[in-house]
C-alpha cells in the first residue's frame, strides 16, 4: 500500500512540475497573442481619432460590418489561442 501511495504522490508531483513548467514556457506566447489581438483595435482607435474621414467610414453600415467581422475574428483568435495553450487534465478517480 505504501508503494502505491508513494507512486501516486510521485505521479501527482510530476504533473504539478510539468504544469508549472508549461505555464512558465507559454508566458511569451500568451503575451504575443495578446498583442496580436489588441493591436488592430488600438490602430483602429488611433485612426478614427486622428482621421475624421476614417471615423465617418466606420460609422456607415459597411463600416459596422467590418468592425463586426473584426470582433468575430478577435474572439475566435482568443478562443483558439486559449485552447491551444491549455494542457489536458489527467483523469482521476478522486478530486
């Protein structure tokens, strides 16, 4: 029984170490993904703030469609990035 519990403890400790190493390794990828998601919106705000013609164009129905497509693409990118960088959980009997 002691060997089984010791093996289980080692397995759980290994998984914890793996998850901590994974979290540290993906920090750069998460920051890069965040910049890739935020940069187009920052550029849009900057363009609209400095260019009255651009502001008028984004105020039209076509501009609204362009912004809606951008929102959908941003949300999809966030979801894909979040799922890609996530580790799967090992099935356990007791939690």
